């Protein structure tokens, strides 16, 4: 029984952070929003948001991702877009953090690998 709460598998398609630009681009397209509008609504610097969308910049901070996701929700997308963006950027989704979505041991391992990879990439910069 999942009480209307989505399954976790869709989140882990993006857990490595490599697909963030594609998820963001799709979300902006689905919302019918330009990078300019999303930047205005989220308070994120427009050139930075453009670099995220084009894939030039990867792994935005959790706060930045939540701000972008909240702007997309204001534009009419489902609230779960925030979790999808968080997972795509390598962050733990809100539903998982709040214990609303139980994790399997495989999913916990994927998260641990993602965190390790993220730390290694951050050290290289």
C-alpha cells in the first residue's frame, strides 16, 4: 500500500546528476517557460540558469535546485518536479528525506555511490 505516494524508481534514473540539464530543459519546455522567466521567478542568475540548462554547468546546490523547482511549480508543473530535479542533480529528494518513500538497499547503495562521485568531482574543481 503506497497511500498515493509515487514509487521511487523514477527518481533513481537521474541519481548520478548527469541528466540534470535534460530534466531541466524538459521541465522548462513542459511549463512553456523561457530561461529568462524561470530565472526571474526563482531568483537564480539568468546566465547561471542558462549554463545549467545547456549542460555547461552541473551539480547546482540543493537550494538552487529547490528554487528552480518552486518556480516551475508556480508555472503549473507538479510538485514532484522538485524531487526529480533534486535527484537529477545528485541530491536526496524531499520525499525520501521525509521518510515518505521507503528505500530499498539497492537504492541506498546508489545514493551512497552518487554522494561519493559528487565529492570526488567537487575535489577536482
